[in-house]
């Protein structure tokens, strides 16, 4: 409840206060395709069957002609799943991990010439995401269990973006945990085995759309 209140308060205060002193506010939303490495007990691969969404707000500030710093806060659905018809051994499950994520990104526009015409719509972004677990659930063969999940999620993020207009863009992102979402404690977790460094990590692909209010040309 405390996290949801802070999330709503942030979005309420974000827009009127960020439009001054070179800061611009906006909204973000999109789709996620996620997995948690090592959770699939059938073949231990990452199939990214878990689909979800993200929704939140942003504030950014231009730090150069082609670069800016952007902070985001968003509700995002992560986790892992295997549908009943996707595994021969019938080890179907669903792990839902919902977070409130705060991200700090560096974004830079890539300028180049194409057919002797300048192009400045594409760019790359990279940064760090810190998430607080909002809600979690786990069911194996439709039987509910209590998952052992770390409350803090810390991830490195990288991606590419395309500016449709100075204030409207789309980005394709990938992030991977620095802190394991599922602790490496085999005696306390229903997942088996969690033995490698990568296992237990949140793996997240995102398609995100952003709309920046009162944005000026080349601010994104």
C-alpha cells in the first residue's frame, strides 16, 4: 500500500513541476516479454512466454545537443511461465513478479547520412533500474505456492529508440538483474536447480512508447 501511494503521488506531482528549468515530463507505457533464468524445470532454457505491460511517468533534461538524462517510474509486470501445451513433461507453471521500477537513463541520438540526407531519429539508451517488489505469486500445475523472492530488483538496461516526433518515441529495451530475483537457496525455493550466476535473474524485453509534454526539438 505504501508503494502504491508513493507511485500515485509521484505521478500527481510530476507534470506541473517538471516543465520548468529545462525539465520535461511525460508518460510511458508498453509491453513486456519476460523470463526468470533457471526457473523452467523442464529444460532450463529461457522461452520468454510471460507477457505483461508497463505504465508510468518520466522526467528528462537535455545535457547536450544530442543527449539527455531521463528518470522514469513505472509499474511493470515481470516473471516467467510455461503454458500446459508448451512442455512434454507437463511441468507448466506461472511466476508473476510485479514491481515499481525507478530507472535512470542516458539517451543519445545517433546522427548519420542516408542517401545524402541527414537522419537524426535513432538513438541508444543505457542505465540502471531499481525495483521494489509490489506483488508476487507462483503456481505449479495450477497449485498455488509462496515464492521466495528478493524484495529489491536491480537491473542493467540497454536499448535503442526511434523518435517519431520531438515528443513521441518508441524504444526497444533489454534488462538483466544484478541482484537475483530468486535467491540461490535451493532448500528454500521450489525451483531446481539454481546453481549458476545467471540463474534467478529477471530477464526483460520491453517495447515502450513515450510521450513528452511540451518537448522541444532534439530534446529526446
